């Protein structure tokens, strides 16, 4: 049980560190114009700490789930491109 808690503690530490780094590097830079010409912010952004943590988690979960879809196509992950 302690090894699992250690793993999740380290995982949170890395997500925290990369969220802070992403806020410093990319904060306020994900603004795009839509078809009407209005400035809109992407859902995954680094403008505040909450969305920075969510964005880093999305990237880390995609990187860990993608190889399973390529090595085991019979599992039928619906959102993983093969």
C-alpha cells in the first residue's frame, strides 16, 4: 500500500511541476479566433493552475494509453487512434 501511495505522490509532484512550468511558458498563449472573429480560449490551456493540471494530466494519460491501443488492438479503446 505504501508503494502505491509513493507512486501517486510522485505522479502528483511531476504533474504539479509541469503544470507550473506550462503556466510560465504557455500562459495566455492559447487564444484563437473562431469563425465569427471573436477571441476564444482553448479548453486545454495553461491560464490558471486548475486547467494547467488538467492539461498536463490529459497529455500524460494520452501518452500512457496510446501504446496499449497499438499493441493490443483487440481491446477497442474508443478514443485512442490506432
